[in-house]
C-alpha cells in the first residue's frame, strides 16, 4: 500500500481512498480550511499573513474545531503526538496559527513545562549535552512548528517562531523545544538558535536527540 508524503497510506483506484487522499493532500499543501479563524483578531502579521492565538480566552468549542490544524500537521510525522486537542490545563497550552484567508497554513504549539536539558550544537551539526542536571521550570516550550508545503522555503517558520517567542515574553535562546527533534525541526532550530538552547523530554527523548546523525 503506497504512502504519500502527506502521511496517508491508501489504495489507488478505490474511490473512497482516492477522495480521502485528495482531502489530506490538499490540507498538506495548503493547510486545513477553518472558518473559525475569521472569528479571532490577529495579534500580528507574519510575512503578510495574520497570526492568531488560540488560548484559554477562546471558547471551548472553537478551540476544539481549530485543533484540527494540529492534527493535519501531525499526519506526516505520525511518531510524534499532535500536541494540541483544544484542552487547556495548568500548562497553558496555546495554538498559534498563521492564516491565508480561512486556511491554517502555519502553526506553532506552545505550553509550560518543568524539566529542561541544557544543550548546544557541535561544529559537526550534532547535539551535545552541557549539563547532566536538568533545569527546573516552569518554562515555555515549543512543541511543534509546521508550515503547509506550498508555503515553505520562504522563511515563514523562522518569522513565526520569533513572533511567538516575543508574544510570550522570551528571547529565542531562552524558550524550550520539545524533544526529539525532526530533521526539519533541527534545521530550523539550529538556524534560529545556533548555540545553547533548552530541550524538553524524558531520558529516552534526550538519548534519541544526542544519538541523531550529523546534519549536513
């Protein structure tokens, strides 16, 4: 059974599968269609696209509908959890969405967490642990950054991260990042924070991060 880059495994020639693939692939290319985006006032603009924040102030039913953006982003990386379902806890989960009309073409997930590793990049592009004793939070972390394929290679992800970090009241070097990183996530992070940074994850996630192959 073929698996598309959009994350869907499907049987070619089966009408139901083909229709589902058409929907998934369109959302992978352009982002999910979410009319509720029009109900939120933009907090700023990123590369000309309005950026909205979905937090505890947004009605529960609207948060749950907008959480589809996180599930669309997760499809291509099924080993990583969606990270957002509209629930709000003491972790102050937030979903930042850059929209193109009613399309969620870019997202960033953030939340508060408690335990972070002090990490840095080596000259070879791998990750090195600075201190074996984790830093105790609370500290805001970025759980996922995703840009729809047709909007990539424009620097939008970097601009979104910088905007979100500023909104949260942090410097880019002081915010945490969920471990382990995807290959694209590592490339983005190294571009934004080329030296010391904070990673959030258990010992297994830390090991996977430290054992990741050298980036070229």
